[in-house]
C-alpha cells in the first residue's frame, strides 16, 4: 500500500527536517567533544609541563612561619596576591613535602572579598612536577586581581633544602638553629608558590620563634612583639620584587658584629658566639666591596641592610640571597695569625662573588635556568674586580688564567663536555647546570667578550652601547652563539704571509676543534654543530705592548 502524493510530500519534508536536526546535533556534539578534548588536553599539558603557564602573575606574598626549632617542626600560612593575565580555570602552584588541608584553601577576587570562588573538584597534587592543582568552576578574568590563602605544616629536617635545621656544639651541649636554602627550586618545600625565577614578587616575611632566638631575613626588621604564649614575632619590611629562590631567613642564637658602609648600608655579620671574633675580615671587606660595586655599576645597592651569616653544616660554599648571604663557616671565618693566607684570599673572593650576584642575578634575573652560565659566569668574572679593589697587592686579575681558564680547558677538551647553554626539561638538568662549564667557561667567555668589546661597554653601559663606542660592526650574538651553543673550543693556526710589499701585516688562520684525545669518539647527544667558531683576535707588535683592535675571524 502506498501513501497519497500530498502525504508523501509532507513525509519527505519532515524527514529532511529530522535529518537536518540530526546533522546539526552531530556537529554540535562533535564541536563540543573536540573543545572538551582540547581544553582537557590543554589543562593536562599545563600540569604535565615542568614550566608554569604565564596566565597568572604573582604580585605579593605574605608568608607567616612559626618555627619550633626544639621540636623540629614548622607550620604557617601564605597569602598570595596575583593577577590574571589570560582567562583560565586553572591555578598551578609549586608545592612539595608540605602537609596541606586542601579543604581549607581559599581563593577570592579582590573586588569581591566576601565571596569565595568555587572549585570544580578538590585541589590535588601533581607529584611529578610538584604542583598544587586548583581547578575552578568559573574562569578567572583577565586583568583581575585575586588572593589565595593556604595553610601548611612540615617537619624541620636535616636536608639543606627549604627550611631546615642544623646544629653546633657548646660547652652545655648541642644547639639547634633553623635556616633556609631555596635555590634552585625548594621554596616550594616551605610554602606554596610560583617557584620559577621569572615570577618575581614582593615578599613580607613574619617569623614566630622562641624568645631565646632571633630572626633575620632578606629585609630589615619592621617590628618585634611578644605573643601571649611567650614567643616572639619578628615581622620584616616588604621586599623589593624578587624571585622565590632568593627568599631567605634564619632563626638562631648567634652573635653579631656590624658596621655602616661608606654608602650608608647597614652591614652585619652573624656567627655562633664562640666564632664571632673571626668575622672581622669579612665585615671589613664585605662593606668595601658592596660600596665598590654600587659605584662601578652606577646603581646603588637597593636594600638598607646586608647580612652575612655563617651557618654550620651548610653544604654549599655560599648562597647569594638578596640582603642575606649564607656562608659555610670553613670558607668564611678568618683569624689573623691562625688562618692561612690562602684561606684569607678564599674568603675575600667568595664574598666578592656573592655580592656581585646582588646586582647580576638578584636585581637582574634570568628568566629560566638554561642560561645559568650568564648568572654564575658573571659573578665568577666580577669577583676578580671586587677582590682586586680591596686587596690590590694580590693582583687578582693576573690569577684568572690558572684559577678559572686552565681548569675548564681540560674539561672542555673532552667529548663528555657539554654546550654552555642547553635546553632544560627536568629539575635534575637544572642542578646539573651548576658545574665548571657554567662557572669557569662562563667567566672565560665574559672575559673574552669584555676584552674585545671593552669593559666599559660591556658591563657599565651594556651591549647596546657598542655602537656608540664605535663597535657597531661587531655582531655580539653571531660571535657568542658559536661559543655558547656548541661544546669545546678551537685550536687556531696562524700563519704570517710575507712578500706582499704593502707595509701591512697579512695572516692566514685555520681552526679545528681541540680534543685532548684526538682519537676519541665525538658522537654525543648534542649532535655535530659544525665546530666552527667566530674568534676575536687581538695583536701587538715589538714596538709596543699595547694590543690593537681585535681582528674578527671565523676561520
């Protein structure tokens, strides 16, 4: 049986509509699915990435720590003021080894402080990349400012990372103290934070501690008060914008000596009471070098005080925390007539190195750790200038070759070396950057750069001034890329060509990669990048010891 024509036409029309609706639904569902997958993948990628997204920017931290030194524990809170740069439903913070009740985390928009933002799910931890992950029901709005509040607690352990405990011996027994070491990425062990060097912010540090202790931090003390339980609260002034790895404090019963530098900076040195008479040399030289650097860079030290503290058990030689340098006692304390001359020199050079970082590293900071060599190489070069100005009889610049250049020539002549600048994709790779290549080769390359650009151009006026100084023909990037992006160094053969009769000197140069073992296997994970260098050559003649302008050759 068949339908009438009129009914058949109606049926076909309804069928076409139904098909169209189904097609539209399929398209909508497909788009929704794709969007969901992309959005989910994007979020997943963000917490699976070692690097933080740039959707949020921290502005201020208010960190409050109660340090129970005798019971080996601390607890506290952090309030982070941050700005949203781009729409996002995700807040990522670094956090590791902290006990946090995720149900007590609060997030508010500053314009609506009485309204707490709702989470899509309970905040959770991504252990591989050490993130506290907060997913929101509604996206944060670009341009808006938000406040995140988190409470936490943790043991005060013995590992020299984060906030830790260490001790020294007295006639009455063991004395415990607390100190910090946040480099390179361990501020996250003490409070949730944006723990990367590019995420600078202002910090206000408040420390509660037993009354027999005293606290120091990056900034000067703002106020001290007694609490109802008999403890002391030390609150410090708000810091200049700085990276988390430079935040520092110590809770000790140490003794202190102080002076005021010529430029008006309050300079203090702290050590255990029985060693306080061995800090005089560091106190004198530290203040003088700090003044010199301020004049050298024509940029005053931006803080009102500088503390040096000799921490027993510190497993690094020193750490350049802004306004609070930490030193291992064996490399820092000096007693006239008892300590060796070599020890005296070591103390002065180390102080000059850490104070150089107060400008390069602290004031001007790397965005990421793949160029650690610039940070450490700079301080390793400038330490010679700082030491030389306060101990000129030592002729420190003359010692650069055997102290820094010669040792790294051996390391860099091996196929197990590495390019000085490499991509960083894991935390272990960050720590591996702090080696002889970053320090010694970095210093050697900056010394080379200084010699062919001129120290005044490079360090006082910056590379952009090269053109003003008649050196605009020198392409610094082109030259330096050949030294930073490939390992090793060249051996150069220079042959003088006689017989042209024009009164000029003519040379032919050849280069090849120098290997300590010419028969070694040169294959490496970094690949063969050609091993050709742009080499700035300088020359002099028998009539004068002055070196003429560099001859730039690339072989």
